[in-house]
C-alpha cells in the first residue's frame, strides 16, 4: 500500500490553501471592480422567468454589463447561493460591478415604467393612451374594464368600470397584466373615496354611482379647482328644482358612444336621442361620462353654498356664474354670442 509522506500532504494542503486564497482574492477583486467601458453604462436588461444562472450570466455579458460570465457564475455560487436572482427588467447604472448587479437582482429591484392617467379620460381613452405610449402591459385593457365585479360593492348597477379608474401616475413592471393595471386604479379610487365620503353621499341621499356621475360632469365642465364647487352647486340646485342639467359634455359622450363625435358640438346635437342627453332628459345621465379626479369627487360631495343656476364659459377656461336666466342671457351675449357651446 502506497504511503504518502506527511510532509507531502502538508505541502499539498498549503498549496491548495494558497490557491483558494488566490481565487478568493481574485473573485473579490472581480466582484468589486467596476466595468470601465463607458458604452456599458446605463443598461436595460430583461431576465426571463426560469432562466438558468448560465443563461443569465451569458445575457449580462452580451449586454456588456459584466466582463466574464464564468467569474460571475462562480462568484454568485460562492457568495450568494442559494439566494435567487429574480426575473424582470433591470436598469443597471454605473458603477457596474458584479456584486452590485447580483445584489440588485437578488433584492428584485426591477425597473418600473411610469404612466400618467390624466383626469377626465374615459376608459376607452385610457386604453388608447396606453397604446400611444407603448406601455409594456399584457392582455386587453378594454375587456378588463368590463369586470364590474371589481366595483360591485360600490356600484351594483355598473356595466363597466367608467368613473372608477382613478387618475394618477402609476408605475408598473414590464409585462404587467391588464387586470393589475385596473385593480391599481380602482384601489386608488377607494383610497380617495373613503368611509367619510360614503357617509357624506348618504346624507345627500345620493348613491356612489350618482356622486361619481356628478363628479364626471364637473370634471368635464371645468379644469379650475376653485370653480368645481360652484359648478357642483349649479348641478345640485338644478337637480333639487327638477331642472334639466343642460350639460354639453353628456352629449359629447353620447356622440362618442355612437362613434359620431368629430370634435365639434353642433346645435342640432342637443336633440340627440340618447339617455345621456341632459338637454332632453331631467336628472343625472345613466352613469359616469369619464373618470374624475379627487377635486371633482370632493366638489360633487361638497357643493358651494350658493344659489347659482347657470354658468357660461368666458372662453379662457373660466366661467361666469349667475342666479337668474336674465343675467345668464347677458353673460351669453357677452361671451358666447357667436358660439352655442356652454349655453345653460
């Protein structure tokens, strides 16, 4: 039986220890050495679900965010395994070191894409905006906006989600499903229409649907926050007196539903046969005509304590409010003599 001298074994152990120390020093250097290639700074890299460590490392090298895929794999296995490198889209900013990249992927600090939903859009217009901005989501936004069970506790009569897609700036990961977009918007609505607002609606003897519908009219009538409670007062006063609301945006919405709106509202459109035509029918239209923001929702709940019944545009974004029809006609003559829009 061959016997290896003890000194030889000790020498071998020493050599291996030195080799391991050298490897450790090398990997530590590699792990913390920033990539010097300026072309590699500020890279977006997408890691697919189920991708192997080898595939991830090769992809990172191909995108020029690491120098060696082999060193990356070995360093990860020694220092970070079994923690997972999470899938998703990453934005790697300089200094690009393998250690920093690994830690970012282990913690799942993925890239989020912002999308701003302005006040006053319909759900079809939101869908068009997502397409226009090439927002990276999956599924059908329009189909998801018919998932009325998402708001059935708030609005049992809803036949779509119009009015409940809260205007806000959202941030989502690439590939987010349409249902997650919609749920986030509805959740934001709930945050901005809480128990106190529900109680206030009850005291006004109005349902959530009626408040949101009223808020959508206010949203479309004025963008000036200070005017919203005044517009709300006009509508509340008219509803109380049984007067028609005579709200142009409701006709525009009806025309859009029929695919007939070309950007112009004509005098003949006031006779449009539609339940949304508030020049023909008293009371609120059947449902919201857009997705209102917080200021409009609060205005619908808290109208100004005034007895105005009329308002007319000054053509500069602001309005003149009046109590009597005679005063209103004088304002119309002054500001809208050649324009039939906004006559009330």
